[in-house]
C-alpha cells in the first residue's frame, strides 16, 4: 500500500489537512478515527453575491455603533488568524515532498495563506481607522488601508496582463485540469467576476502610489479629501468580500484533495504510519 507522506495519516497526534477557517468542516484525524472517516462536502457556491456593489449611506457611526463594529472586526480577525499557523505547518511539513499531489496541495495552501493574511490585514487597518481619534490619524489610516486594497487585489488577480500573469489566481489555472467539472465551473465563474472587478474600479491606484512613494506635497493634498466613514468601510469590504469568495472556492478545492485521499485510504491504497 502506498504511503503518501501526508500528515493526515499520522497516528499519535492530531494533524490537519484543511485550515480551520475553511468553510467546510475542519478535518482533524487521529488513529482512532481512521476507520470512520467520511468524504467532505464540495459546496455548490454561486459567487455573484460576493461581488455586489454595496452603497454607502454617508453615515458616521455613533460611539456605541463603532464599539459594536470593532467587536465584529476583532472576532473576524481572531477567527481567520487562528488558521495561519496551521497553513504554515502544512507548507513546512511537506516542503521536501515533490510528487504531483504534494505540489498541487502546496500551491493551493500557498494561495490560501495569501488570502488569509490579506483578509486579516484589511480588517486590522479598518479597525484602526475606526478607532483613530485624531484627524491626522484617520487620514493616515485611510491612506494605509487604500494601499492594502490596491496591493491586495493586484496580487490576487492583477489589473492588466503583466500583473495578472504574476497573480495568485493565475497560479491555480494549471491545476484545474486535475479537478472536477464543478470546480472548473466555479473557477471560471470567479474569473469572470474578478476580471469585471479589475476593470470596474481604479482600486485606489493613485492613492496607493502617493502613500508608497511619499511625494509629500501631493500626498498632503490627497489626504485632505473629505473622509466619509461609511465609504471607507464599504471600500474595505469590497476587497474583503472578494477574498472571502476566493476563500470559499479554495475550501472546495481542498475538499477535493481530501476526498481523493479518503478514497485511496478506503480502497486500502494508503497505510497508517
């Protein structure tokens, strides 16, 4: 029987194949569980809802509303950051395994790591924008948030052919031939929405350039633009919801990898270590 080397099948302590923050159940398997493992659900997601334009209402939060909003952000940060050590562990534990299955798995987990970190970073910047109590502080945090929004989407999908070729999303394309029609349908659906998203907004490129290159006179003028709190938060959610859609997709891809291993185990093609 084949030994895949995946830590899913270690016997003495628990290991994971899927991140705890995925939207499918977390798969943590011990020696006692191996005879009763089950296939994971691949969800039939429709992604258009993640890309709907959210209209801002020009409202400024009250102190109580701000506290409530920050509490939700803190909860979100905690939820997603909890999975980061697991993702790193998955990458580190298989870095010397170079068969096709491990290479596919590492690519998927690597993209997942980018998605998680960018989601968390956007939420942290949003949080401190809301908490900033000085005028300059708020303008500073708005600028830094715009840098994350621009750089995040550029790395995720890109804005033109040059940046798209280097994107995280493009890394997944060569893998799609190894997955089911449903996964490929979802990849194509997300590609449609991401491409539309890339062309429907400047993604704050001008603000990003000013904040990054520190052209101080132009930067100062840029920071004098009126701050509309609800618009800043809706801008932040534009990236977060896009990443959330990709996170849902990656959890389905990882479920397929998991199900492949479960099938091999049930057929006796994988042995316990």
